[in-house]
C-alpha cells in the first residue's frame, strides 16, 4: 500500500497532550523528542511542528537542551510553555497531518514514514528522534503505539 498521505493523531493526556489547531486553522504538534543515550550522551529537545489546515508540513521550531543527565528541566519547561504561548489561542483536538522529515542539530526530526522490514510487513510512521509514538494502519484511527 505504501506510506500514508495523512496520519490522524487523537488528542490525549500523554504524548499527544499539546496537539490541535490554532485560531487561524493551522494544525500543530508540540512535543519533547530525544536522542537516547545509548553509547553516547544523548540529547533532549522541544519541538513545535506546524502544518497547514489540510495537514501539509509548514515548519519546525526545535530547541536543543543537551544530555538528559545535565538537563535543566526548569529551562526546558519554560521554553516548552513559551512555544505553546506563541501559538496564541488554540483548541486541543485531533489532527490529521502528512508524514515529514527535517534535519536539525545533525538529527532527523518528524513523523517519518518507513516500510516494514519484510515485503508483507505494514508501513509505519514514527515520531523521531526517540521513536516514542508509532502509527500504522488504519491511518485514520488516531491511535499510536509507544
């Protein structure tokens, strides 16, 4: 079947707590991706992904905070809250957005589509870095695996 045109993500109180629409109709996804510290120090981020009303990717605002071991959580939380305030009035709700990838800080960010390992395996769309949300068919379910 191939990669999806759009992936639905339902608003929840976990990884999809800050998704929805801005007052001008854009869709957004505010999250905290990370590079695990396997064999190196890792890295922590705040990422705000913006999409147009139809779900096409517009831009990514990504802030880097360094390794988790030395993370200033207060500072990261302040940046996170600032990114949320920058959106203005928002409605937290389901979004339907296209897979995308952007490179920043030498890392791939985005909702990255990938084929299954074998020919008969399904496609996946994974939130990177960190791969802490993974979506598969049906693409309109709004549900994800962690």
